[in-house]
C-alpha cells in the first residue's frame, strides 16, 4: 500500500493505492494486468486488505445492477417528442420490458439449473428477448387462431 495525492485545478485528493496479486502462477498469462489488481481507497492497511478479499463477491452481486444500466438502453424508445408525459410513458414501458427480460433470464437459469450468483452474463440477450416478446404479443393478440 502506498499513499498518493492527485491535484486538478484547486482540488486535491489523497488516497491509498493497494496492489494485490490475483493469480498464484504466471502460467497462461497474456499480460501483467492479469497477474495483479489494484484499487484506490481511503481505508487503512488492515481494512483495505479485508475489503480486497470481499471485492469479487460484492462485484458479482452488483451484476444485475450494472447490467441493468447497460442493457436498459436497449429497451428505450427512440422519440423526438418533447412532451414529458409521452416520454414518461416510454420510460415506464422500458422499465417493464427490462424487468420482464430479467425475470425471463432468471427463469432460464432455473430451467437450466444454473445458480444465479455464478452467471457472468445474461443467458438471453436483449435482441433475442425483443424478437421473442414481439412475436408473443403478435400471436397472443391475433384475431385469428394460431
């Protein structure tokens, strides 16, 4: 652990930089960044070491949150409307679709008997879900029998 200070303009930030070894061996290593990891913190040495041990699990738990921010864009309607009510309806519709997509992925993981906390990425991509959902809506509400 090493103490650092950064200054930009009139603002100054002091922090501790901790560097940790991620892997025990160099076997299969493509570059040095795969061997070491670092993070900046304002914690002391003992607490920083404890936090480093917890980081991988905590980041795995945030998978859904981070994916939601990234994938949420895939459900947004493209509009030029300046009407706030229309934009709010589109936003709420996007939230509903994203929640349905998340539930669909959870159901798919259960069907495949995969633990949710071990998944690194969604099983069903947004594009696939969108096509399937569109087909479902068209066939479910069709006036003619399937």
